């Protein structure tokens, strides 16, 4: 591998690391994300089209999956959501 190829590989690795911490939401665009395992009760999660939900309870958690109870800030509706702990979610800044 010559020095130009090595530089190209280095740039691609840096770009993939940068993209790994973001997700694209419909109607919102690219936003920073965190792993679902980092969510806590009281956090506000951003969804597509700008909808927001508050984490009201962590119902269950296994080694790889977790179920959370979300409360819509628009309608007040409660819903359960099961997520892989490595899934990226958009948390609204505190």
C-alpha cells in the first residue's frame, strides 16, 4: 500500500467514525445519536418529523435488548418500545 492509499484509508476510517454517532431523521435531518443503553428515565427522545417523547420508565433490560415506556409530549400517549441496546437514538440535549 502506497502513502496515498494509506491516507485514503485513514480518511475513510475517520469519516465512518464521524457518521457512526449520527442518524438521519425524516423531516429533521442529521442529528447526533447515543446508544439506547445510555438512556435514563426523564430523557427526551427525538423522533422523525420532530416528535418528542419522554422516557418515563425502563421496563426491562437484558444483555442485548431493553424495553422502555415512552410518553408522547404532544399527545400524552404512553407506548412501549423494545430496542437493541446498540441502536442509535436521538436524545434532546439537556
